[in-house]
C-alpha cells in the first residue's frame, strides 16, 4: 500500500460527495478525527480496519510526518488527508 499525506485546511468542511468528485465515485472515505483517509484501491473491510489501525498508531507515536523540519512540525497540527492506493 502506498500513502500520500496531503495537508488540507478545509478537510473538516468537505463531505464525502466532494471527495468522490475529486477522486472518483469509487473512492472510499473514512474520517478519524482531523485525519481523512481516502482509499482509491477498493480495499475490503478487513484491509480498511488494518490500515486505520496503522494510521492511528502512526498518529499516536507521532510518526505520521517523517521529517523533523519546522514546517512539517507545524503542518501536523492541522487537518490532512491520507490517500491510500495500491500500484498494480
């Protein structure tokens, strides 16, 4: 699974229809607090649960952003999207 973090200051204001318009009608959207996960690869329920646990573990251990730069440290305090997809 590949993930892309994208800071999105309006995440909390977008509804699922906005994400489906942006990423396609088959996108699956899951919200975990200020993190929105968008699945583009149509995972099953078991895979979604596994990914959510992985992402929350990264959030709790503060490993969601890999860089120690000041900008990254500031960005992690704002809502953001995680786009999950699988290269075929």
